[in-house]
């Protein structure tokens, strides 16, 4: 080279332009090796010669072409030889048996690549220096600019469409080094999971081969070298990012699957935080050279400061983002179970809250939770009380997750809507409020928390309508402007929009309870009413208070009458111990009216009781409800005695008749009791079950005085409560509604008489307008009205045609 | 067979023995109470006049107090006298 240099010098003297060109270009392309191989002196010598050659070239305004030529040459070489060699080097089937070999192949390919490209990079460096110094009139982007340009050419040519094999290899290699790194970190940190590995067959925990063949160290060194090469060629970002991202994703996911799935009672945040710091250690190995390279850039006055650090910082952000996203994804999937397990799952909710704030996935959460509710909860197979329990949990969990209540509001909207369609919702809520049902006791606790609550905060109207655009953009302004109560009881009560319905239902439940137990023990009910009074206000609970007072009064009156009777002589003692529950009818819910003729024994006793009452309370009398109440009785048969049976009055009446006459037909019983045959038959089954009566051929019932042992019924059940047809003494809600609708019939008829024909909507709005009596109309929706009108159509009281209703001609 | 009734718990509702359903003054049911009362029955009794009309006691007293000159039954305009 030195010789050639001197020859070049001579030729340049001879003013030979091509020679000058040659000398410059060859100096550039091979300068690197020149610098390395030859002593310093020779190089300085050729420096001078070069300067002159450059001058010559610039004299012919050719100097600027050198840059173009050099880049061009490099690109041609790259395309023709270097790149194919690189890809071929990467794919060496015979060397790919072992993972370790594959790692070596990968490294070797990159090493070769660097060696091949190094001369060009050196040349460019040199040219850049010249340009900066302005030698030979050169000007240009400088060494840094040239370098950028060359590297972008390399990236473009090499990685324009890289075969998948590169990513595969890199991914494999990185995964391995990651494992090695984590196992080493694990050892120092004493993580149990990684340390457990050496026990299984002597495999190295890092490289998963027998310990004696461990190549952990080698792998780490390879990693370092590879990182250096990539960083030198600025390929790090292009080659590694994808693999690193993949690995991080996979590992976080894996770890989360293993540790967190189904596990709601522990917080994982700090655990993961710690683990991510380890991972960051590995990342710093991958991107180490970049950090090293920063010193060069810093020397060149790079404004970025410490790029290595920023790269790591960036990856740290990425990683946290990955983590949050993956965590949120997993928890969203599990949210239904988490809610179900609340409050045990509180740590999971808190973690989720933390992560959700960092990812923009509220919408996803809402959608997924809503559909989870719909598929898992809101179908006919789920008991209402279970739905309410989940709803309560959801309220608690979601107000923890999102104090602004937007999620609660939107996600639970389907539940509320669905509960509105269930008939027993209110009853269930009331029952759990008063601590009747097992499982829902927290609602009773909630009730005793004494913060008086303002209800009516949520009007059910706009909940039902979905055109608010909630679902696209949860608008915090709007959501805050409406007062969003998170109080569980208010939320439950507001399902139906008004507390009146709720209180009515409570009254019904209370009436049922009081009429069922009939033991005048009202301590618990008094407490409940007091608590409800705090919630709903005194005036609303007024009726219930009167009911409870009735019970207390009845007890006093009974005691009074008893005392009076006890002073009577022996022979005038009443044959029947009768006590009464005396109701203020205006204040109790409508009781079922049933006719029942009681046997003289009972009716006589009631008459006597009424007389005594009339004496006690001037100008007042009693009206008995013969079918309500309960009777405790013993039955003595020839060979056995049934004691302390607790039955309803009609059962008692039936069996009392059998005392006088041992055989009755259904018809006879029906006549004497004043009760339809069907009902009598139903009531008779109780006595048949008890083995007291038997149905004989010809439809007659007779007393079974002696029974064979095999027929002896199981005597385990002594207390027989009411019978099969629901035990409510009060009319059901739907019956009451029906009654209320019936009220409108007069209005509707009048309207149709005047206006001839009307559409459904018209009728509805007219009713709304004119019949402004309390909650009744507002609660009647169009569908209900339609059903009602259709019933009228079926009964031929109304004609519908072409969507309009009118009265039949005959009714005019 | 012998049936021995140990205890019969009956249910009844009380009502005033009056010749009308509602109080002529407040139009509320006799079996309920006047608008000023919360509890019916003993706490809001009925009274009868000699003209045989009856009212919530609180209602007729209020009415009589508002009459300056002559105390008349609001229903029949006869002089109001409590029935003994």
C-alpha cells in the first residue's frame, strides 16, 4: 500500500486526473486497513499526497463526486455480495442442530457483516473529516452526516424485507439470554422460583442444558458482542425492538397467568415492580452499547445527552405500559368473578384501578363487563336474590374502582333494567333489607348505617334511554352534574324510580309477616320501621307504624278479654281459646277476600269475642276475616294422637266437620264451608298427607281411625305452614296493578266515546295528562297499557283496527 | 275422632258502627282518621249529634269553633247537640 501511495504521488505530479481519482478512492476504501496495518509515518506521508490529489480533483470540480461514488460503491457491494453472504451465513442448516450453535451462527453472521462494512464506514469517516476540515475544497454533511446516510443505506438494503429467520433467531437468542440473566439475578436475589430449577435433573436454570455444558457465560458474552455490533451499525432498534417487545409481552403475560389469574386477594403491583426492575437489568445489557456509544455522540456535541439512558427510560415506560395493559386485559376478563368475590377481591380491584388509570381501556372494561353481566347474570336461570347480591357487590366494587361512579352507572344499567322486569325484585330487596333472607344480610347492615339518605337522585327516565352517547364518550361533566348517589339502598330503591312502590311493598311484606306469626312479638319489625323511617322519612312509614300499633293494641284487648273471661264461672267459660289480631283496615294493604263458613264452634266464639269488644270500645264492632289466622289443634284418633298441628282456619274448619260426621263428599263440604270444591280438594290434601283422612271410591272422604303401620305417615313434619298456593295473605303486586288499570277503563271509554278513534300513544298521553293522581300513571308504561287494551279487545269491549282503538258499536 | 282446638288466632278488622262511610266534614273514611291525626280509633274517635249525624270528633269541634253565632250540624243545619 505504501508503495502504491508513492506511485500515486508520481502520477499526480504528471497531472494525471484518473490517477488522482484512483488514489483518493482507494485511500478511502482501504484507509481503515491502512491505518491499522501501517506505521503512523507512512500514513501521514500519504496524507500529503492525498491532499494534493484532492486539490487536483477539486480543481476539476470532481471532488464532490467522491462522496457519491463512495456511497454508491458501498451500496453495490452490499447488494451484490455482503447482504447475500449475510443471509446465507444465517441459514446454515448443518449448523442449526443445537440452540447454542444457532446462537453462534447468528453472532458469526453479524460479525462478518461488520467486517465487510467496516472499510466503507472507515472511508466515510475519513471523507467526513476531510469535509469538515474543508480539505481540497470539500464540503458536505461531515462525518456524522455521511455516517447516517451510509447506515440508512445499509438498513434499507439489508432489512428491506428480511426473511423471518432473522427475527426467529434473534428472538430465540434474546429469550435465552433473558433466561440466563434472570436466573443470575434470581440467584443473587434469592428468588425461589428460579432456584428451584437445579433440582430437576441438573439442568442449568439459565440455558436449560445439563450443568456441565452450561453456556450461560458464553451467551452473555455473545449478547454483549452482538449488541456492540448492532449498535455500531445502528441496527439495534430495527433488529432487536420487535424481539424484545415480543419477549417482554410473552413473559409478562406468562408470569401473570401463573401468578395472578384467579387470584384476587393479593396485590401484585409491588411484586411486579420488583420483577420489572430485574428485566430492566437485562434490557440494559441488550442496549448497553448504545449507552457506550453515547460518549462518542456526546463528544460530537450531541444534544440528546445520554441516549443510552433515554433508551432504557423509554423501555421502562414501555414495560410498564405492557404490564398495565396486560394486567387490565386479564382483569377485565375476570371482572365478573372479581365483583362476585368482593370484598375479598379488594386488592385486585385496587391494582386494576391503578393500571386502568394508565391505560385507556375504560371503554373496553365497560363493554366486557356489561356483556358478562348479560350472559352470566341476567337470564331466567338466576334467582332474583342472587342478582341483587351481585348488584350490591358491583356497587361496592365499582365505586372503589371508579369514585366518579361513571363505570358503576353505565355497567350496571342492564342489571337495573333487568331487575325492573322481575316481579319479585322489590319483595326480595325488602326481604333482604329486613334481614329475612340468608346471604343478603349486608343489606340489613347497610340499613342500620344511619345516614339519612335523600332519594330521588336518579330519575329512571334517562337511564333507560341510551341515546345519550354515554357509550362513546363518558362525559365527566355531565356525569357529575347529575348527583350520583353511591348509597346502596338508594340505588336499589331507585331501580323502580319511586320509593312509594318500595314502601308499599314493604307494607305488604310487613302485613304478611304480622299475619303469619300472630304472636304479637314485633320487636324486630319496630326496629326495622324505625330504621326505614330514618331513610324514607317519617310520613312515608306512617301506615306501617299504625300497623304495628294495631298489633300492640290487639294484644292489650286480648289480655283484657281474657281477664274478663277468667272471672266467669266454670260453666260459662268459652269452649274455644280465641284471640284476635284486630286491624285498622284503612292502613293495611288490601287483604285477600275469601269466603269461608266456619263451624259453629268457631263462629260462636267470634261472636262472643265481638260482643266483648263492642263493650270495650263503644260504637265499634269487628268484622272477621274467617280465612285468615292460624289454629293450633290436637287430633285424637283411636290408635294415635296428632298433637300441636298448626294449620290455617280452613283446614281446622274441615277437620272440625269430620268430627261430627266421619264421611263427607266434596260437594257437601263445599256447601257447608261456602268454598269452591276445587279449593276444598286442595285443602283436603293436607289431612290426607297427615293420614287423618282418606279418599274413598265415589269421591267421599272418611276419617282413618286406625291405620296399618305401613300407612303410618312420616311424622317428622309437625308444623304445616300454609299450603301450596303461595302463602301471601295480601293481594299480589300484579293484581293490584290490574286493579289500578281498571280504574282507567272508565276514562278510556269516555275518551273513545267523544273522540271515536284513538291510537295507543294518544290514549297514553291523554291519560298522563288528565289522570294526574300520584305515581300510578307515570309508572304505567305504554306496553302495559297496550297489554291492558288488548285484553279488553279479547273481551270484545274494544275494537282495534289499523292501529286505532274504538268502542264497539253496541256499547253506544 | 276428636279434635281439640288449643288456640285459635283469628284476624278481624274493626269498624265504627255508623250510618255512613266517610266523615261529612273531612271526607275521610271513618275507619281512618281525620286529617290532623295519625292514628285511627281511640285517638280519633267519632261523635254523634242528636240529629244522628256523625263526624270525627276533631272535625266537628273545629267546625263548631269556627261558628260564631249558632252551632249547627254542617249536614242538616239543625242546632248541634252531642248525643249522650
